[in-house]
C-alpha cells in the first residue's frame, strides 16, 4: 500500500493509441480520448467528454528564478464538466474548472486557477492566464489572449486576436496586477487591445483594432487609438 | 468483410515512431512521416510529402450547443498534393485541399473546406478558418489569422500577426458572415486588422498596424486607425 | 561501425513514456523529460533541465521552392543550458542556444540561429524567427512575435501579443531584412507593432497598441498610431 490510487473509468470509455493516464484520475461514462493524450494526476473528467489527440490535461505550473509563483501543491485537480469538447494539442493546467458543454479549440491553453462557465467557447489557439473567471455562454474567438486576474461575465463575445494586459508598469513596478473586466453581453472586435484594470460596460461594443485605455460605459461603442465613443 | 479499407502505401515511405494511420488512407511514394503523427480516415497524401512530428491530418470538426456546424459526413477527405511540407504540431482538417509544393509551418491549423494553391506558404502558428480559398504563391506569415469565408488571390503577401474578421455584429446579429477579399499581389503589413467584407484591391498595400474599415482601391497604400490613403 | 553515436545520459534522468531520442544526444544529470518528446540528433541538454510533454528539440528547418534557406548542414546542434525549463508542445530548432535558467512556455517555437541569455523568459505561444539575439533576464510575454534579424538587449520587457517585422517591402523588394533593435531595459506594451529596422532606446516605453514607425529615443514614451511621444 503506497497510497497511490488507480484511475477509475466509467462505462463506454474509448481510448486512442498511446494514452498516458496518471494516478487518481476519474473518467466518466462515454468519454472519448484521442491518441497521444496525457492525463495528469487527479484530473476529473465528466461524462460524454471528447478529448482530441496530443492534448495534456492537468499540467502543473513551473517557473524560473525571475518569476514568482505559488507552489502547485495547493492547486485543486483539473475538473472537467459533462459533454465538454477539447481539441487537439491543447494544454490545460491543474486548478482549472470547465463547466458543462464548454468547447476548447485546438492548440488552446488554459493556466491554473481559471473557471469557465457552461457552454462557453474557448477558441483555437486562445491563451488564458491564471486566476481569471470566465462566465457562461461566453465566446472567446481564435487566437485571443486573456490575461490573468480578468473577469469576463456571461454572454460576452470576444473576437479573434484580441489582446489584454494586467500590468500598468510592464514588469517595472509594484503595481497590483489587474486585468480588464468585461461585463454582461459586451462585445469586443478583432485585434482590439485592452489596458490593465479597465471595465467594458454591459452591452458595450469595442471596435476592431481599438486600443481601449479607459472604461467604456454600458451600451457605448468605442473605436480608434486611443478608443473614443462613436457619435 | 466489414468494408474497412486498409491504408495504401507507395514505395520509399519512411515512418517515425508511434505513427497512427486510420483506414482508407493513401500515401504516395517517398513520403516522410515524423514521430507521433495521426493520419485520419481517408486522407490522401501525394508523393514526396514531408510531415513533421506530432501532427494531425484529416481531423473531423466538432461543436458544442452554442455553435451551428454542418455534419462532417459530407466533408471530402483531406487531399495533400505532391512535395508538400508540413511542420510539427500542425492540425489540418478533413475537407482541405493543399496544392503541390505548399508549405505549412509548425503549429499552424487549417479548418475544413479550405483550399490552398500551389507553392503557397502557410506560416508557423497561422490559423485558417473554414470555407476560405487561398490562391497560389501566397505567403501568409507567422501567427496571422485568416477568418472564414475569405478569398485570397494569387501572390498575395500577408505579414505576421494580421487579423481578419467576418462578422459585423460580433455574434449578435443575423449578418451573413463574409471575410475580406484580398486581390492579386496585394500586400498586408504586420498586425494589420481587416474588417468583415472589405476588399483590398490588386497591388494595394496596407501598412503595419493599420485598421482597415473600408475597401482599399487597387494600387493604393492605406495606413493608420482607421486606415486612410497615403498622399 | 557506422559512425553513429549513442546518446549519453547523466545520472538521475527521468523519462516519460514514448520518448524518441536520436543519435549523438547528450543529456546532463537530473534532467526530467515528459511524455511523447522528440530529441533530435546532436542536441545538448544541461543538468537539471525540465522538458514538458509533446515537445520537439533540435528540429532541422525545411523550405519550399518559394523560400530561400541555407542548408541545415551548417547548423550547430541545439544547446540547452542548466536548469532550463521547457513547456509542453514546444518546438525548438537546431542552431539555438538557451542560457542557464531560461524558461520557454508551452507551445512556444524558436527557429535556428537564435540565442537566448540566462534567466530570460520566452512566454507561452511566443514565436521567435531565425537569426535573432535575445539578452539576459528578458521577458517576452505570451503570444508575442519576434521576427528574424532582431536584437533584444538585456532586461527588456515585451508585453503579450506584440508584433515585429523585418521586411519594409513585404516580400516585394530586395530590401536587406532587418528587424527592430530593442535596447537595455526598454519596455513594450501589449499588442504593439514595431516596423522593420527601428530602434527602441534604453529605458524607453512603447504604449499598448502603439504602431512604431520610427526610432524611439532613450527614456521616451511613445503611444498611438503612428506612435508619437507623450508630452
């Protein structure tokens, strides 16, 4: 008895070739797992989940000397709801919770301490940093970058290639990192740039390519660099 | 007899370790296949093709409840021309056609119903969405994002990190999705943003970082946000 | 005797499952290697290095007819310093040197003839093109694009999603390719665009979303499109 727990599998689980499953993993009924998948220690996977080829689930963070990072020991296992669909070449960390029916596109990556609400879409090649809360029925389109310490409320739409930041002093100050807050049903155009700590109000719209340096009030549309309201 | 067709291999095919090849795949002469490669059902690969490690060819699309998507049954197999070079960690979907001598860089992904003409370059980490037609001798540089329902004519040059979109109402309307059209030999600078439905004329130039909200006439150069002609 | 050299392993090396190691590889003490990793011919790995799952080290470049590329024969092996940490789904080419304590995030890729100084961070999904020199204690944040023929001095900070370019004529001229030079301790905001050949001076700051078309003098802050000095 060494305390190791064998993985637990539901019924109707299908495995691709060369799948690596670590200890204490729990996999629900009718889960489909691709080829060359790695499922790390403790990961919980709901029923009906689909996992593409070459994907890593439950990765533990690392750091070099230049980075401050809490020890991974306190991270909860990765928890994946029912009917979630995960693409190929995805990396999802320990300490993440994905609600039911979430879709994670190919090559997306999601760091620790992130929650994603039910039926949200994390597009292909999207990168989500730690400690960010994403609501339900949110769309984050392809290649957008979601910084850490961000709040994205329900039904927000983020177009492709958007960029966000959380550090006013770009690594040079002691600024408390704070990403943008995007409120209910706000919409962000492709390749928009959002600065640290700003709030995009409910139902507000940010135009494609806009550089948003201040709060956008609810229902308003901002465009340009720097972004200003449309008359 | 269950109707399954065994893969067919030409002469001089070399395989890396741990390659997964599904039924009904056809591989031409002198093809080189890397390690941990997945070649899905029905994929056709021409002679002299090189395939990097950890690449998936012929993937079938998926969707969650929030997305409308045609059933994959009607998609043709992935068809790869002669002498095509495909990098590592690439994902290419069923329903794609790659012309002879196309190069697809590492970590690029190409969705279904896309055609790429001969000798074109799809750079590293480029993402191409469904139903887009890319001509011959086109260059799409690293990390650019090619939306769906786009037309890119022959010899177009798209610099790195460009962003395109196809949905004027950002998920909120019934707008018919239409990506930009980029005409013969037009050139797009790095990190430019192209809005839905616009046309970039023949030999036109879009400057780096420009946000293009309207058509650019043939031969003109546009820069800025919003983009305006250079005098 | 065919001249092949067997790999050489230090003490305390741990291997994931399904690791492919080619000839003439040298691996130091206490190296940790993930699952489905490919280590190509000749790669040198220092002691205490961590390598994530699904990563390729020492890849040889390829090209199609449209691209000019020197033959790979003259590239030195990939050389990885001590205590380097490399994420999952990373691709690093032959002809790269990584200093001690460098961190390379998941899904990053680094082309040939690149050097990275000690303790620098190459963030997740960052792409580095050939022939670029990156100093020590540099941070390149997530999804930024570092073009070829660039010089990044020590302690530079590059925010997420930045874009750089090196070709004034976008594939149409005989311009000598030259990427930007970023001097000591300069800081670049997220989604900034840097044009070919410009210099960002020591301690200078480029605002988020700025499009930098000219040199930025030392200590100055530039914002906007085109970027201008802040009063």
